[in-house]
């Protein structure tokens, strides 16, 4: 069965969550290799697969099992497709849950929104931009390797 553009784009959002929670930062870079990542309230941008892989390696804590011990829960996914231009945009919410045995009880540690743009090239949908908006912050001390405050 052939995927619709909305299904293909939604699948990319879920694949991102799956790869980051697996600690597969190379896979995140591969998925976003055509993309530029921006962050609300910050001027820096990150573009290209290798740079995106390095961003996750240098910002996300991984544990002995190779994962960040997190679950990115993606919700409220809205996809708008322009079939004539082979482009799409999406809006979604994310909530990151984390638990570290003996250190951190299961809890949400951060929540916000993603804004993505996509382009279809040779029948394949590619992420071209990802804008991250952080709305709620909990205890990130076990999750990221830097201070989130601007």
C-alpha cells in the first residue's frame, strides 16, 4: 500500500523520536541530513547530517545502555501538504519522559513544539527544517549536557 504524503511526513516525526530515544544520533543526523535546525530564542542554526549528529552527541546524555533513557512522546501532529509544489509543513507537540533507576523517578523533563518543513524529492519526503520551541522545563540534569537557560 502506498503512503499518503501526510502519512510519510508523520512517519518522519515518529522516526526522529524513535532514533533519539535509542541513542542513535547517527540515525538522527541521517534523517535530518537535508535540514537546518533552529531554536526559539537562540540565534544559532545547525545544518547537515554530520553537524546534527554532533549536536546530539554533545548535548544529550547517554547511559551505559547507549540510550538517553528517555521517551519522546509526539502528539498533536498537524500536516499541511502542497502537492503541486512537493512541499509540506507540520506542527507537533513533544513531551520527553525520562527515568534513571536510583536517580530519577519517571517524569516529564521537557515539553514543547516542533515546526517542520519538508520537500519531496524523487518520491521521498525529506525534512528541510526543524524549529524547536521549548514551552515547559522540568529536571533536565539527567538529560542534557548543558544549561538550557539563554
